[in-house]
C-alpha cells in the first residue's frame, strides 16, 4: 500500500486539493487580507531564491545586465502601443491618488514593462554602436485576476522580464530563441521538468508580439502549464515609440526587439510535476535544503557524528537542515518528507554501534545504509543527489510521454480529447480549426514544436492540406 | 591645479549640481515620464546588487530568512496602529480601481510592511517555540514625496526591511542593536563610510517605535545622511494586532518586535562621501567592477597580455572591464575615472617593449609601474585594492572629524551653526531645546551617540542640568 500523509489529500482523489495541501503543509505560502495575493513564506521564497540565483547567472553568462524601472506607468505612456493596451487594460490596477491629492493622470501598476523600457530606449539608443542592449529586470508585476491559485495565477507575481534591442532582425530572432533555450535548459537540468519548447499560434501570441515562443510543461494530471515565454517583437514597439538608430549605412532605422520572462509559476510546476502524497519532492539541483539530518536519541556519539557531518557538508557546499527539536523521530521523518529534502539522514545510537547510518531517498523512499566514515557519507550523498536528479527527470518524462497522443483525424482526436495529456495534430494553419477545437473540446493550442513545425499530413480537424504540427491540451 | 572633467560641475562650486552630474555621467540613473521615480541603469543597479549580496549574507549569517509580502495594504489593515497611520498616511499612493471596477476597499502601495508582517505573525505565532521569527524582505516601497532627488528621496525606493518577533524584551533589544551593528560594520568595511551609530530622540523616532537607532553619515559637504535605521517596537504593534504566544510559564503574552532597513539611499551616500570632480570613486569592496583595462594601440603583444591578465583576474575573482572600443586612450581614461573603477590598467605597446605596464589608482590618481609578469600584476592589484579601501575610509574619517564640533553653550553653538558639519551638544532631554535649535538654526538632531549617551555638563541650549550627548546637523 502506498504510504500517505494524513494531512495531505491523495493526488489521485483530488488533485487541486492535493496541490493546496502541499503548499500549506510545506509552509510555502500563506494568505492575508490582500485578496488574490500571496505571502511567500521563507521555505517557498528560498525555492525562488534558488531559481533566481541560477537564472541570473545564466542571463549574465549570455551577456545580460539588470536594471530597475519604476513600478508605475502613466496611462498615456501605456496607451502608445494599441495591441498591447487591448491585451492588458482589462486586468490592471489603477493608482488614482497620491497622498491627499487626486492625480492629474492616473497610473497603472506595471503588468509588464515594455512601454517603460521603450521610453528609456528611445533616449539612450542613437547608433548601431549602442546595440545590442541586453537588459533584464527582476521585479513584481500586478494583474488583476478574478480567480487566483497560489503560484499559478496571482494578482501579484514575482518574475523576471528580459527586454533587448538589436541592430538586425536576424540578431533579435536569435536572441528570442537563445533565451527560450536558456529556459528549456534551466527547466530540464535544474527543475527536472521535460518541457516542450515551441511557437505559439497567432491566436495565443503575447499582445504586441510578432512571434511568441513558449516552454510547455505537462503536470502530473496531464494538464499543461505555460512555464516561460520568449517574444520576438520585430519593430512594432520601436515604431510606436519612435525609437531609431543610425545603422552602419548611416541611415535611420527602427531597432528589433525581444522580451522574455519566467515567474514564480515555475514553483507551481515544480510541485505538480514531482511531488507526491507525502509532500513536496524537490530536485536536488534546485532544492534550497538538500539534506535533512535527523538525530535519533540524545547521545554523545550521535551529536558528534552530526557535528562532523555538518562540517563536511558545509565544506562540500551541500545545504542541510538538522532537526534538533524535541519531537519524535517519526514526526521528524514525516516533516522531512513534507519539505521534500532530497535526502534524509537518520543518525541513531543503535545504528552507530554497528558503525552505520541510514540515508533515505525522497524520490523513491529507498533506504541506503552507509558506514560512518564522513568521506564515504559525502561520496554517497553526492552519488545519490545525482541519481535523484536524473531519476526525477526520467520519471517525469516517462509519465509525460505516456500522455502524449497523436491524432490523424477528428475521430482519433475525439477519442483522446477526454484523456489527460497533450494531443499532437496536423494543422492547416487556420484560426477556424484552432477555434473549433477550443469550442468543441475545451482544449487550447499549446505550441508548434520547435525545429519540427511542418506537417505534410492532412489537417487533423478539417482534413484539408496540413501545414504545421500543433499540440493541444487543457491548461492551468 | 586639480584635474577636472568638463562635463562635471566642481563639487566646491555647486555640490547639488555636482551630485546630479556624477549620477548622469556615470550612467547610474535615468528619468522617465513617471514623475519622482528613477530608472536605475545597469551600472547603478550593479552597485545595488553588490550591496544586496553582501548584506543578504550578513543577514543570513545572523539567522535571518527572506520572505515576500504583498505590495498592497487594504486601508482597514493599515489603520490598525494609530501612530503608524498618522506618520505615513500623508505620503502614500492609493489603488482605487482593479481592471474596470472600483474597489470596494481602496488599498495603498506599501510605504513599509509592518502591518502585513503583523497580520501574518498573528496567524503563525502560537508558542514560545515559534520564536524568535527573524524575517527580512527585499522589495520596493512607495512614498509620495513632493520633492525628489535620485537615491536620496524618491517616490519608489528599493530597500530591505527586517521584521522580527521575540520572546523577551531583552532579546528584541539585543536584535535591534545587533542589526544596527551589522549596518555600521557594512558601511565601514564595504562602503568605507565612517558612520556615527546612535539613538534618535523621541521627536525623530519612527512612527510606532519605542526606540529608533540610526547610522548617521556625513557627506563631503558636511550635511548628514541618515543611512539606515533599526527600531525597537516593544509590544505596541503586537497589542494592536492582538498577537499572543504561550510563554514558558504557559501564560499568554504579546511578543516583542523589531524592524530595520537600509535603502538605495546608501548609493547616494557612497557618491557624496568619496566621489570627486572627475567622477565616481568607488571603494573596492563594493565596486561592481574593480579594474578598468585600457589597451593603447592595436598590437598583438598588447592583446596577448590583456588576454592573460583577464584570465588571471577571473581566476582571482577580481571583476574587470576591458574597453575595446575605437575611441582614443584619453577618452577611455576619462571614462574609467567617471565610472570610478578603483584601478585603471593601461597596456601600451611602447611600455610592453620595456616590459612594463601602468596601474592608476582612482583614489589618488597615483601611477604605479609594474613589470609584465601576470602573477606580479595580480599581487600588485590585490595590494592596491586594500590600500585604496583603507585610504578612502581614512580620508572620509579625517574629513568627517574636521567637521565635528563641540559646543558647551549657546554662544559656541551659534558660532558653529553656520558651518558645515555636526555639533555635539549636551542636552537636558526636553523637546523644547531640540525644537528651538530646529527653529532658530535650521538644524535637526542627529542622534545620541551609541554607548556614550550620558552627559554631566549643563545643557548647551538652556544651561539647565544636561542628561545626554546629542548631535545636531543639517540633513538630506
């Protein structure tokens, strides 16, 4: 029988409730009188800090620098790019008073910062020598959502937004895909999530973009999570904001633009891909605490071994948490499971007499016995951390692949449309077919798979000439 | 004759203009249509990132963890603590609409987050076992200032706010001073600013605090900058928010609270203490780029030496920037001076023939010749970085001390009151004397010097019995 935690609903009984239970039991989030916003508690925030530190390094290694724009946008500035306004206006928060005075012009709290970057770029871009500009910003944004779910959909979101300007279309398109690849790599190598990178259909593009690329993750329940996007803007914003540079032929030209972002939503994805009925399961490469150490009994040998182990872990740069509370070992084991530490180490007097300690893998719950030589323990830990990381990826990929379907015609499509997962179709390229799938089956297009877009088979939906491959799926 | 940069006003001619010129020429800040807010440009933001990374480690080393609260505060929540509301209400931004709807209850953008932390603490604090809670938050806050100056006074401010809860008054008071010491140490060791730590008078306390401690820095022009504060709240907020815990005697009690914060204002302080008429001067321990490398001429030997030097700097974890643009060496030298790289290295073909390169200290403009052995260069760099760091501190301290006055009576006080700097007085402890100094001389009390508060001399102002030592000075 599968082990269970009484405070956590089974994910196979009620996935939504399971998700909320995990978040609450692992102390990731709390709620306040600020409706629709969440408090990210220390352990939840530590996961975000871990993501930020890896991504920030990846951005800097690809030549990007960080800046900080204001959080407010005057209404007139926001109104400059039409598509953009139409996309965002229904869901923004408005500041109308400052101190005791009504503002002459109301301002919105940024839902995204394209217009602020564009206003700045207009001032600082003069010649091709000023390009490329590779800027990124870590900040919070606000979107006035009606229904919210922690990490997945919230009125306030922590994110990063890259905004870059380039001399040529080619460079800007390369940047768009470079950053999509950074997201793909990050999510595969660190989050152990086998995302599908691809291009969005015109219907699903970002408001103001020429192309939107996405990394689509599939959750344990088969539902899609759009886990990061990268946009090619062409010269649209540059023209609207009248940004021009002297090119190498000494002619004035509008630069080519990109933007790309990921959010705290990735924490939701992390939970819904790997965690189980005992609590969080965190991949070692992103877990803020890699080892949970649990002393059993209060004896000198136990304390000494733990002290030596802690020193060695610190030297090896492996994070740990030792549970020195006066609660029972069983309670501590359950807590370590809820928190998803990749490895739990149990150090007990009886075991020490036999010169051994026990390591427990969070992903498989397998128990591994090690001798008490500290070097040997560290070796075993490093070995297990690697095994856990790759096992989590492989498990997620196998599960994901088991829910990927191919439909060659409407009959096949109907057969799969009720099942959890994604359906790969051939697509004629018309919005009619895409729209009819949404209306008739409640499924939204996910993406055209990257580097494998074209199809020579008939359109799955209308059987006319197919042009593209296209994934469909339910989404969070 | 002192060297000058034509684009920078002399600081002895117009200090305010000099400050703005430095900020603009060093590309620290830009302005936008968002009045009163600033854009922090990459080089300015890199200084903040450098401060954040050091401070965040200092906070974590003293047991603190980071969290993230919402940026909005419902009006009713804000209204719970009376003194607090009165202090902040005149300068907050109000969100009154979300999407297309008027909000039922308007919300303010946080000017500080005490009430959000308190609401959360009420939910999670139950017993003494839950204490202490040592939380910190990195975020932006908004205060609707009428007059703004970059870094010094802005509508939106980047900062950190620590909020902690303790079992006893003693522990909370210790925490208040511990964090004041962290700020003092940080500013001395990293920013090379010899701050005066001390206690604020009741008149100058934070709205809602029992005690406010401050680190007071003196700028080059003798004007004070309050460069960080740490507050002891006692049980005030806890009572207002009805936060209670079961103490070790099994009785319900209100916990004891602190809060403490520093902001991007420190960047303003950094500029106004160390920089000169050639541009920024950054202390090596906080400079995001420690070395500016300038090739002179386009020859192979120059390129090779620079490549080897860059590798060695990377290995030694010393940040650098190589200016490979096609501008003249003179232009590049001036730019390196404006940016305040602690050391500039000039690598020229003629020098290399004589087996030498030139290092220039930003603080003294002194030229040092080194041989071309990479190991020797790195040794010289490390040596110089240490010298520059301590020289900047010493210079700032000597200048600061030259503008510290002691006044034993009103006549002496009047004599010094027109001079730039701080005046140390003996104080009877009444608000009347403090107020009369403000009204008659335009000087505000700075602080009662830490660990040296008491005075047995007569009050400088009224000549009645003195109780405390108290600094006065003009402030930013």
